């Protein structure tokens, strides 16, 4: 009996770990509360188990959708994951949540490993798929996988110094230490220049040629904004097309779907034309020289289809490179077989870019976060 109860607890704790991997902030206290609640209501009642977890593991309305998806995948007997399976009548009620196992190393364990391996392989394939080729269900699954992305903001040195165990000699503090000991030699103090997060600026092309990637790119911008903010960094996001729109405030909404809807409400030129040169000049005149782009890592998401003057775009990119710390151009077609940078906008911009990356899948987005962090 105790062994079966222990196995049931392992299944329930596995469910909490799956929730945590899906982005729900499941703490140890919440997990213990969930086990206590299930023990009180009875693990043989699937509906009671659902509500016990919903009440103890979800901390905000944003967690409810993820909770429903993970609960259905973990306990629904149609899938093949560890779940509630009705056992023989002689088994205790907690066995309702145990996986079907025929024995140590038996066929049941092999089937479960095969299912988990197949699911992992499917997720691996999905994160390398072109987001423009996904159907609605795959887009929803991919949206849940964005929680895996996180941005460690790049840092820059400041003019001020701080205490450190090595570095350069801190003569004033060393002298004060000596005076406190009546002039006797004392401990030598050291210092180094401090650091602070470097600003990241995202320019997202939402023109007609980028429509199939706009949702994923704004979702990426939302995720980078949230994760950088948790680390003390700052991410500013603009959409570019026929005009420039500042959407940082809209993307600060905690829920990604609501943030994208809010951003869409303030963007007047969604799926319109592309005038990258003019909008970039406006950005630099209004925000670049005044400091937002100065010393920042600027990332441009665009396929380079410029309807305006490509020469103007080249001039503004040169101007941007002089102001920014690093300029990264992300093209969704960059990672496709047979692609060559022949578009007029790309040809004009590339000489003034420090990095030219692909941006068509979750895997390429993860690579972008690493490039930004190393900038």
C-alpha cells in the first residue's frame, strides 16, 4: 500500500514539474499543498484532482490556460503520458493516477518511454519549423514554447567604481584604512568599474511581406521584454512599415496574447508597404540622437523589401552603426536553402550590420538571444 501511495505521489509531483516546465511558477509550497489537497479530496476523483490543482498551483489568470493544457496531456487516458488509469477494484484509490506498468523493465515502461521520446522529438522538430508554414494548432503549441526563451541583457561598464577583491588599487580607501590604524600599514583596498545592463532596441517590420512572421516576432519581443525586465534590463520595441510606432508599453502586458492584441491596436500600418529608409531616419531623428539607440544593441527584423530609396536606407544604417553599440539584422529568409541576399534593402544595409542572422523559427530566435547577450 505504501509503495503504491508513493508512486501516486511521484505521478502528482511529475505533473507539477511539467507545469513548471510549461511556464507556471510552481513553488515547493504549492506542490506540497497540491499533494495535501489531492489526499483530502481523493485521487480517484479526476474532477476533484483537477480543481485541487487549479486552486493550489495556479497563481494568476495567465496560468489557467497552461494548467488546462498540461492537465489534459498528463492525465487524459487518450494520450499515453503518465495519467489516471482505472486499476483493478482491489487497488487503492490513489492507483487511479498511476501509469500502467507491467513490471520493472516490462512492456508498459517501454511504451511509456517510446511515447515520451516521440513527444520530445516532435517538440524538437517544431522548434526548427518555419513559423510561416505552421497551422493554427502548431502555432498555439509553439506559442507555449516561447517561455523557454530568456534574455540575459548585455552589460556595459560605468564611470563609477565599486569595491572588488582585485582590480586596480583604491588609493583613497587604502589611505583611510591606514589612518584608522594610526598610520600603520593596513589592508590594501581594490576597486573596479561597475556594470549596468545595456539597452536593447527591436525594430520589427510589419509590412505585407512580413505578415506571416509578424505574430511570432511580436511574441518574441514580448518574451524578451519580460525576461530582460526581470534581470534589470530594458528592451524597447518599435514596428516599422510605412511609419514608425512605439509599442513597448503595449508589450509590457504580462499575457502574451493580450500584449499582441494591444500592440495591433496601436499599429496603424499593419500589412502595409515598406519604407525602411524613411522610418529609420525618423527613428534616429527622434530617438537615436537623444539616447535610446546610443550605445544600445539594435536588432532589425525585416526581409529587406524596400519600396523607397535603398540608398537612403544605406545612409541611415551607416548613421545607426555610428550611434549604436551593435547592429543586428534578422531576416526570416536567411536560414532557407538557396537564399541569397539580393534584395535592394538588404544589399544596402549589410555593410553596416555587425551580424546577419536567420529569424524564421524558435531555434533561430534562441540563437538571436545568445548573440544579443554576448554583444
